[in-house]
C-alpha cells in the first residue's frame, strides 16, 4: 500500500531536549511538507522540500530543522529553541503530476 | 499573498439536516481550491478540489462545493449529514503558478447530533 507513515503516533519529551519526528513516503513524490497544528489555528507550514537536498523555511521555521537526504524521507527535528513545542505535527507529500497534498496520520508531541 | 477564512469555528447540526461550511479566500493570483476532512487524531483526507471548469464540484461522502469567483468563496455543502460526518473540515488554496504551496483556513468543526 502506498502512503505516508509518521512515527511514533505519540511522543513525550522533557523540556530542553531535542526530538526528531519521522516521516516516510513510498508514493515517489518529490515535494514533502511539515505542518504544525494547534487548536483553532489550522495548519501552519514549518518547512517544505521540493527536491532531495533542498528545503525552504515556511511560516514558523524558528526552533525547527529538517533534512532531505533521500526522496522518501523528510525528518523534522524540534530543537530546545522552540518555545512552545507541544502540538500535533503533520507531514504531507505531493507528486509532480498531482495538485493535492497527501497527509500522514500525524505525531502528537508533548513536552513537559 | 493568499489567505483563507473559515468564518465558523464550530457548526452544530442534527442528523439528516443539510449543512453548509463557509470558506472565503483572498488572493492576488489565480488559485486552486480544496476541502479536506480530519477525523480526531488523524491526518487530513481530501474531500474535493476545484481546478477549472464547472464551478460545482462533487467529492467523496456526498459532499459538494461551489466556486464563486466574484465572491471569492468556495462553500462546502451536504444535503443530509450523518453522525459519521462529525469531524473538522479545512479549506485550502494553492496558487496556480506555485502549486507546491498551500494555505489553509483555521478549520470548522462539524458536530452532528442524533
């Protein structure tokens, strides 16, 4: 089955620790995205990548970092510099021939 | 710049009643339009999209939406809702000339009551 996987579903960390969220897709899509979702605020773009070894900052990139070493993988690191990291994180991808984004199931990160 | 406004944060409705979820957008360029649905603690699933042609588009689960260019709106409708339609719905736009970027509204929670 083709799709996007995000792991783990739930993640707990202590304040001050960096944490990496996984996103893998087997759809052969070039573009991949990371969004943050908070109640009542919709989806806000953190980073996106249109091709391997290239990525651009979104609207709320501060305190986050990404890498795109392989086409199928786009991990997101939430650093200790992110002031309010507790949120639901969604990964998405988009193929060259399609107009819509496809979403993974999300990772809920709780930092205490 | 693009922005998407979903005026209603929550819409309560009784089962089998009709529903309309409103979406207005602002853009200096032509855009593609989308509606997504999100069930609790899950990712987003595409309901329907407008790319060109007929302004009335039909999607999955009996939903439809109408694109109104003069009013820059893309309202989502269903003639008869089910309990299973309880979810959060997001409107999104993507510039035609840069359709790798998406802009989402803040979402509307549809609560279908028995």
